[in-house]
C-alpha cells in the first residue's frame, strides 16, 4: 500500500524522501527525488536507505539520530549513489514527521546544480527558496558552533586541538590560564615545541616520542599522567592529559588534547607519602621498642621492685623520691649485683616519663666499632652490612629514660661523642647528615670508682661531671643483713612458680645460715643460691651450697688476732678445700696490706698491687674481717 503524503510532497521542486530509519526503509520519494537519483519511484521504495548510501551506514545513523534529537538536522557528508553508479554531492535537510513508527522527511539539494544556477544568474523563486533554506541552516550551525564555544569556555580543564602537522587549531580559556599564553599567540604554532618541548628532568623531548603525535600515526587514544607542560614564563607544572585522534572518512586530521594541572594532586600524594613514611618509621620504632621490651622481660630478674626494710634501703627510696620528679641526670654506683638497674627503673617509673620506655644499654657489651651505630643508629648503606635504616638507642629513648649500665666501660676515645650528644641533646645517624633532636632522661650506673678513673686518665673528667649530677649509692647486701630474709622469700616464691615445683619452706635456721654469709656477689648471688637450693630441695627442705655457711660469727677468726702474711702450708695428700682457698686469699690480702702500709686505694695501694678494683678489694677486706692497720 502506497501512502499519500499530499500535493506539496508530490509537486515540490526539491527532491524529497520519507525514511523509516528503524527499518532502514525508504517509504516514498517524490518525482523530483526520482529524477535527481535516476530511479523510478517504485524502485526507490524497494531499496533500503543504506543501499542508497553504500559504505555510509554509520554516518547515516548519526545523521538520522541527530535529526530526531534536534528536531532539524543538516549534512553535506552523505553521498547517495545515482542509478548509473556515480556519486552525487547533495545537501541533506531532515525534519521528523508525526506518527508511529518514527519517520523523517529529507530534502535533497543538488549542490552542483545550485552552483550552476547561481553562476548563470537563475535566481528564480526556487533559488531564492534554496538560499533561504541555506541561510536557515547556516543559522542552525552558527548556533551549534556557539554552543560548542560556550562549552569550551566553561570547561575547567585545558582543551586544545592540533592538526596532523602539529599546528594548534584552537585553545580554550582554561588552557590559556594554565599555560600563560593567549589563544591568538598559540593558534597556528607547533604546540609541542611551545609547551611540551622538555621533560621534567630537563632532558629534550623529541616530537617522535610525544604520545600526542603518536596518535597521528596509529590513531590510538593516549592517556598520560607523568609529564609536564611549560608555561610562557618558563616554569613547568605536572599534567595529566588525554589525546584523542580526530578522523574524517578514515583519515586522521589531528587530535584534541584535554589536560589538567595536577600540582595539588602531586602535593597531596607527596604529603601522603611523607605521612606513610612517618607511619612506617613509627611502626618500625614501635616494633623495635616491642622487641626490646620483650627482650627485657625475658632477661628481667626474678623480682621487679626494690625489696628490703633496712635503713640503707629506706635512704635509697627517699633519694629516688627526691630525684624522680626532676629530669636531673643520676649516677648510680655500687658493687655488681646490688640492684643498680632496679634503682634506675624505680626512678623511671616514678617520673613523668613512665609512659615511655626505659631503654637500657650495657656499655660493656657494645663492640667499639659498633658504638656509634648502637647509640645513634645508621642509614642504609652507611657501611658494609647496613642493609636498612636502624634506629639507635638514643632515638628509641626519645621522651623516655636512657639507662647506661657499666658506663665506666666506654672506651676513652668514644666518650667525647657521648658527651657531645648529652650536651646538645642532638645527634646524626651514621651515614646521614640530618640532625635529630632527642628529649631523654639519663641514668648511668657503674661499679667503678669514676673519680679514680678520671685521676688515672681512663675517664673524661667533663663526662664524669656531666653524669655525676645526682649521685646515688647502692648498698651491698652484707651491709643490710635484715633484707636477706624478705629478698630470699621473694626469690624462692618466684623460683618455685617458674620451675613448676612445690614451694619449699624457708626456715629461721635457713635465714640464719644465709645471714652468716658475706655475699660478695650481693643480691645476684643470693638469687642464684636460692634457685639452686630450690632445685636441690628434698621433701620441702632447702639445701644451701655456701662456703663456710655453717660457721657462726663467734666461730670466725678474731679480726684483731694475728693474720699470717704467708699462706698456710697445704697437706700433700689432698686437694685444697674451700676453707684452704679462703685462708690463702686472706693471707695474700694481708701480705699486700703489709707491703702498702694498709693503703688500699690510689697509686701504690694494695688494689693496684694485686690487680683488683679498689671497691672489690675493700669489700673482701670487710667480708674477711681484716683490719687494714694490720
């Protein structure tokens, strides 16, 4: 059935077609269209619209969709095939028709015939109508162009176009602002040579390596986010851009480049990287602190607090209360095993720094060549084997307390470095130039007589004065026998729990036996003796292995009695007993005192003569009841 589209359609001078795009069907053609295209009307109704436009199906779809979307559409890109096989250059104007299914009314104008009529002066009514239609379409496309310009001006991202030769064709205002150039200065210029000529590291950026120009060769869309554009004033800024090729009938005509300044994003990324690095540093520090604290817990002695009721312990606790609330440097002196670390920990726990760790360094155990790395840390690659950054003890103790145990063992040539850090409260890691400030409370301990060490030239005097701000002496166990019983009971309870055995009973007789011993090893020796006795206990009875532990005070030699300067002869038929050994030691000390006139300390003293520390010799003299005047 042939539909009737009215006399205007039939009699109009312009060629007209009615299309049904969804079915790709030519519904009807007026006589003028049949003449223009070389087909009779029946033949046109039988062929499809895409067959009339061979190879142009995508362009035809875009055109028809644009007509339905805009209400009117215009195109010169479609070229229908004449019945004799030649292509026609026509101008299409499309308008939707009412009804269902959706249809379009196409008006076809022969551009060549129009040109000839204009040249020949055939400006008849038909020509005037064509010119009016042309002017109308021009207005439509001016409106479209104006809309496109409004979009370009409103866009916040920089947009510019280049042709296949790399010359700039347009630049939007956002690109002008970012680049510092006016559009008039850029249009027609080589855009790469103007804004993309150099890499971020200062190296030349050739045209052949530019992703934008690569789009002209392979037609691929390129997205880049690690390059820079250069402003008119010579400064660079990081950009992320997308280069999209422009094609027309299969030919690459150029590209449209959309870019944005990512300086703020880079700054945010850098801040994030710095924050993550700081988090990593803090995490590493916490891991080191946790590992250190776990090690400290594992190596911790059997009791945590200071136990005792003697006047010496009471005096020590009063001194701790006095100094703990300050940040004064404390120097704890005393024999080995007297609990100097317990005193240091008590000072830390009573201070305002108790929420931060107390970091302990055994100065006697640090190799000379690793002293700086252990104390101050090192950077990766600072020396052979430095595979990663290492946090030193000073940095670990930041905000807390640094406990330098056996501080008298630090080599003389390294004491100056320690002094400088204590004075300036700042240091540099080995292999790193950055200066790091620290806020630490320093507590030092030693069993040496540092004043004597200074006199002998083995300890720096300025470092001694820096450490000896608040001296605190740890009393030996033999000077506070009333503390032996509570300490022994505490140690016994802990040993039984740790060894998973029933707790033996500490009797009054056991306490008296322990009190008769001089304890040259102090609390540390008492702990060892108690633990050994717990292991050897039979049916809850402790068995102590103490030299001369059965001898009462009344059975000991009279301190004022004679002291032999030569050791007594030993029987040849048996090895020396412990009593023989102590008698020999007693005789040797007496001989040394006799030679030095009773002088123990200082040059020419008995300690120097016997190669002992003065404090060690003095404790032995007191334990053996030897009078120095004899």
